C-alpha cells in the first residue's frame, strides 16, 4: 500500500510539474527506484518501535524477580544504547540523503548516455563516458561510506545489550550478593536470567537496528516531499491559463491571410474570442528567477490562422513555443495556449510501442482518417517496406527508425489527433527536400489535412521556403525581442529578411531535387528483439541454489577481503557461544565446590564479552565499509562494460527502461540487500550449527530427531525458496515496464501535457504499477507463512527437549541441560534468521543472476584483437584517402542489406556530399565508415589501412565526426570541447586559447563568456539545439590537426539557413585540406562540395560533379 501510494503520487506530480530547470528531470526515476524502496523497507520495522519497548519492560520485570537489584543492569545498558542511538540517528538522515542524491546523479548521467549511445560511439567517447559513469559510481560509494560507518556503529550498539548486558547484570548481582548476602548465582538462576536478558537484548537490538532504516527513510520522505512541493505554476505575475475560446471556422475551411495585418499588441489590449494566445510585455525564463531569454514580447495569435516563427539559431524560437504552451516561467501578461493542442516537438518523441500506436496516441482509431494522415506524412511506402508495416516496434526513443521517419511519425500523431491548435517546432528539418515538400503540401497547403479541418497553426522553422503560405510571420531577433511581425507581403522589403538572406523564390529552386520520388524508400530491416534479454523461463527454473552465483559474487570481493571476512565470521560465532560455556563452567564449579573464584570467572567473562563486542564491530566494518564498496564497484563496472561494448543494434532492440532497471533496481539489491543477506546468513548458519551442537550435548537422545528436523527444513527451504525466488524475479521484471513508462513520460512531458493526455498516461502508469504490486505483495505473504511454520517447528523441538530431560534425567548434567534449554530459545531466532536471510540471499542473488546472464548473453561489438590489429601511424589518417569497395551491410543476419555493393573512391581533400531520400542508406554508409554497422562483404580502406584491422574506439577517435544529434555530457565546457585521451603523444592538450579561438569561429564565445567561460558547467549554458551543434563544430575544429577525415551526418538539420551557410563557410575554411563526407538533405547544403553521390535503395545511383 505504501509503495503503491508513493509511486502513484510521484507519477501524478511528474505529469503536473513544469520542466523549467529548477527540478532535475530524472528525479522521479530515482525517487521511484530508490527512495520509495528505502521507505518500504523502513515500514517493515515500524512495529518494532512500539512493540519492543513493551517486551523489554515485561522482561525487566521478570528479571527483577530472578536477580533483584541486578535487573538494573539491562536498564543501564538500555539507557547507554538509547543515548548513543539518539546521537547517531541525528547524523543519518543527511548521510542517507547525500547517498541518494549521488545515486540520482549517476542514474541521470547513465540514462542520458544510453539515450545518445549512437553519437557516443561515433565520436569515440565510449571509453570516456564509461569511465565518467564509473567515476560517479566510485563517488557515490565514497559518499555512502559515512552512512555505512554509521550503520556499523548502530549495529555495534544493537549488539551491546546481548554482549555487555549480561556482564553488567551479573556484575551488579554479584556486588549485591557480596554486600547483602543475597541470592546465590545457581545454574538455574544464571541461565534463567540469561534467557530473560535475551528477551531484553533481542527486542532492543531489533529496535536499534530499525532506527537507521527509519531515520534514513526520513531523508527519502524529505526528497519526495520536496518534489511534491514543487509548484506547477508557470508564471510569476499574470499568466492566464484559459480556458480560451477557439472560434474555428466550419470544417473544411481555413481563414486566409488576404488583407490580414497582425495587430500591434501594446498597452492593456483585451483578448477577443478569436484569440488563442495573447502576450503583452511578456518575459520568458528557463528557470524561475533567471535572466529572461525572451523580453518584452507582444504577440497576438488568432484562431484559424497560420503563424510562422523564424529567426537565427539561438534567437529563442523553441523558447517562445514552450512559453506559449505554458512550460516556462514568465512575467507580464501572458495568456498561453490551453486545452487541446497538437504539439510536435523539435526532437521527436516516440514511445516504445508500434508505429501505429504512436500515431494513434490516445485518440480512437478511424481507418479512413488514419490512411489520409499516413499518406499526407509520406509514410505509405515506408510501411510497405517495413517487415511488419505499421506494427513495427519503434524501440526505445524510436531507435529502429531513421531520423526522418521519427519526425514524420511524430507529425502524423499530431495531425491524427485533430486538435484545434496545431504547434510544430521545426519538425520538418530532418527531411529531404522532396519528402518535406510532400508533407508540406499534404498538411499545410490550402487543401492540406490540417487546413481542411480548420486548425490554428503555429510553426517554427529554419527554412524560409514556406513563408508565403503564412498569415502571420514573426521574426525573432538576436537580442531576445521580436524584431518584426506581420504578413509576409508586408515584410518582403524588410531589411531583417534581407539580412537573413531570404530568397523568396527559393522554394521553386528547391524542387530541383525532386527527381527522387517522394514515396521511394529503402526497406528498413532492423534487428529483431535482441537475444541478450534474460529468458524468464530460464531464470524461473533456477529453483535450486546455484553455487556458481556465490562464486561469481565472491570474485567481485577478492580472496583477501573474503578470507578476512570469513575469519571474523568464525570469531563472531565463537564470541557468541563461548560466554555460555564459561557461565556453565562457573556455575558448575560453584555448585561443586561452593567457593568458586568469582573474580577470576567474572574477569574472564567480562574480557570475553568486551573482545566479542569489538570483534562483532570489526566484522560488520569489514563487510559493509570495506567489502561492499569493492564488490559494488566491480559489479557496476561489469554491468557498465557489458552495456557499453554492445553493438548499436543491441540498443535499437532493447528498451532503455530495462537497462536503467539494471543500473537502479538490480544494483540497489547488490548494494543493500545482498550484502546484508549474505552477512546475516553466514552468521545464522554458524550460530545454528553451534547452538545445535550445544542442544544435542545437553540432551544426547535429541540427536535422533536431528535428521528428521533437517529433512523438514530441507523440504521447507526447497518449497519456499523456489516460490520466493520466482516472486523476487517477477518483482524485478515487473519494475522494468514501469520504469520505461516513467522514462518515456519524463522525455515527452511537454508533448503529453500539450495534448492533454495526463489522465491517460496516469491511468496507464497506475495499471503498470498494479501489475508490479502483485509479486511484491505475494512475496510478503509467503514470508509471513514461513515465520509461522518455523515457530511451530522450534516449538516442537523445545517440547521434545523438555520431555527428554524429564523422562531421562540422568542422561546429562544440570548445566548442560540449562545450556541446551537456553539455546533452544536462541535456536528459534537463529533458525528463523537463517531461513529468512537465506531466502533474502537467494532472492537477492536474482540480481546477480540477471547480471551474470546479461554479461554472458549481451553481444560484444566485433573489434580486432591486439594480435590482429595493425600499428597505426602517429598521425593516421594523415592524407584522407578512402577506398570503399563493393561493401554490403545489413542490420542482422536475416534482414535485407541496407547497403548493397557500394563502391566509392575518395581522394585526399575531396568534398563529398551524400544525398538521397530518407532510408536510402545515407546514414548507414556513415555508420559503416565508423564500424557501427558491420560489413557482410567488401572493405573500407583509409590511407592504406583496412579499418577492419583497427580497434573500434581507436578508429572513431582518429576520425572527426559531427553527428546529427549534438552530444554534450555533464562536466565543464572545457572537457566537452576536448574530451579525448588518445594515443597522439606528440600532440599536447589544446590550450585554453585554442578552445576559445574555436568558439569564436562558431560565434559562441560572446555568449559563453557571459556564463562562466570554459569552466562553466555545460548544463548551466543556455544553448539552443542549433547552438549545441555549433559547439560540436567547435569541438571538431579543436581536433582538425589530429585527423584528415571529417564526416558530417546531417549535422546542419537543426540550424537555420544563415547558420548552415556559416557552418559551411567555417568547414570550407578550417577543413580545406581535409577529406569531408557529409550527409545532406537540403539543396543549399551542396555548396562547397566537389562531388555529389546519390544513394537509392542502398546502392550508388549517381556520382556527379557539383553544379552539373
């Protein structure tokens, strides 16, 4: 109930909170996977807080009846432990909170890296990012050391009553006996008192042990409360959130802009019924209280019109769209879009489901309308060529689709919803010209689908080809203000448009590339679901203890630490048992002689108890402060290495949520549950053996019953472990879809809210939560059943022992019987601990099993061994000659080739443009050059060296790449500009002057210098997507002297024409001597290239000189 309530609260709040930068977007993921689990563990011990003090009070009363004044001994011990616990508990919430924050930081970076793995591999940053994530893990474990140390001290306090309590109690009793000639310490009195002290110390130990759990949960409660307290308001003054009246014209008509003049909004203009948005002197900031990115915005948008927003890269187009959607902090009079808004973001957001499900979203299926939308978005032929058509699963973040396909699917979802307001944030940028024209004509022309149903259209774009279709044009300046707005006709002579180098007739020229059929597509055969996923049946069949899992875990510990831990475990058992035997020797000697050396016996008893407490403390310290961090560090590295060395096809077919579940839930079990379960199981095994021996010594005839007891225990554990292991595995498996849904919701929060799908996503999340709760609940049920059965079993043993002692009194001594009876009581607890901790260990080993199976079955990206690798020259490739000879490549063995017999000679210094329709094989060719797509046949030779003989990461570091999606990772700007640690020993690390010069060349230094310069954290820089791409160009410039090959994979798709031309000029100037291969989709991008290679269905269709 607690878990269900907290998770549902977090997921509901996540749908409401505004992603304005004040809250870590990944916070809900860590709260659900770590903090909720911490709280649930604390509630398992909640009853100890009220029940144990009652037990302790009753036990002290019983002890007083046995020892009189000696009964104050436990009270003294309790007081001392309470004081120590209170002091330590004050330190634990902060220590726990710090640890959880470090976990959140690691999970955030891991999620970001896995979402950009293609770019990371292409840039040769896998080793760097892998080490960065591992460093975060090491930092996390280091920050957790304080918490683990406090746990150690708390556990020492928990063991103090059982180790020190009897010493203090008997010491006071002896002293009282000497003074008052009170009761003698007979065998009956001593062991009865010892049993009662056990009734005190055990609840007290449980109470003290529950304090760290309860206190640490307070930190988790605080983190969750902080998240829930986040405001959902988007404005600091006068943001209005409707509802707005959307006055649409009749279906099938659209208000034309003829004679329309956009009203200047000034003063206190009042909204009209036809306004869908009204901003008066609005200021928009990315974070509350931050400097506004857009200032003094005055804008009125009327219904049933088309508004196009343009401007240079970084001018704030996306910021204005997010402001209109109510996703940013604002001041001034801001009346945002409200209710039904079809939103297509700049970065396509897709869920891990089929293409059809993504298009339908939460809208009911309408076959006729669906077919029209699919055709208008140029998806018909794509569906025909895909193996499963529109039932193709798009994979995590749409990785099984090309960039253009993802954009068109996201656009089709917006169109299919038929919302009255249609917002598109530069969603056509990734399409080739022919496809883009097809989509534009099918959607936004007067007879297009969107205009047919009379929607109000707000569109941002870098392209200036379609301005004549707009009713209203808004031009954003570089200073965060609107530079101009009005109809296109009124702005033809605008100097600002002239500065943007607009060619009004360029759209007609663009269609010159239309010789490529807009519906022509190469079949997209993507990898099937990868085989590295654990087969549930295989893991569920692991019903017997798999000893190899223990060995696998022990290898992560190391034999030195493992041996030290084993030695102290044996010593721990000895100091638990030997004091009982010493008391037996003492009382029997006193009964036999009547004058035992009390000082000697008590002195030894005191020394043994104190040394025992010290040994217990050292034992816990070794386990939790020394062994656990080492094991956790190694386990994380094993998992991380398995993931990062997997081929790109693995990530296409594997849900990110499944991988994140391993880095969160599985590692959480390895960090917290598994060590504790292993430690407690080891102690319980040794204690049960020792206590069993003492029981049998006390009543030899009881040995006859031992085989029967062992048989019952074996059957019990066989039945229980099989069930509990399956429940634990099902619990882990049920978490993955829930985390996947949460990750998708976080990534697409703006889109979900714009469409008004919060309730639908909340309902879907609650359904997944309900499924995840079932195995979790059943696991608790069977644990309670086990406790009942064990209590009955031990009760039967106790009855049998007493019966034997009474029926055969001469079979043993009084002291032995006393020791046996005392150990029966402790045997009950030890046996219960053994079964429960062993069960927890076996079920926690499910995480180890999943990790081992994952490591064994995750495919490894093929790379030549050290023996097969060639020795690269220091500056290779120093010329840039590339020979691509008859290469054929496919994504899987049973799929059709995506490259088929491609041959392409490239001379040093050549500038090659690769073009073709979406799916023609352009990106596949670049993937092949970087060995991200394996070759079925043929070869690629660079400067005389076949890349098949070059290690993958080394090859990717030796080539310079600018991928389609910019990759920036947490850290300073300096490390982002030069993150490489390659083998070019002759080259020094670039100086700050070199880095600043590169930033100046891409016109970013003036902005960056105002926000901390090279030392600024990359997350603190207010960069648009286009500016991030410019930053990646600066990174390439920094490395230009280290390689002669530059590859651009549609690197200019997210920038406007002016910026694209600036980038082209920079590339021509800075990489004049380099071989440049660029995938392009816009005709203006062909400028500066000597050859144009056209691909069609994975083949070279044409090679021509530029301009021919």
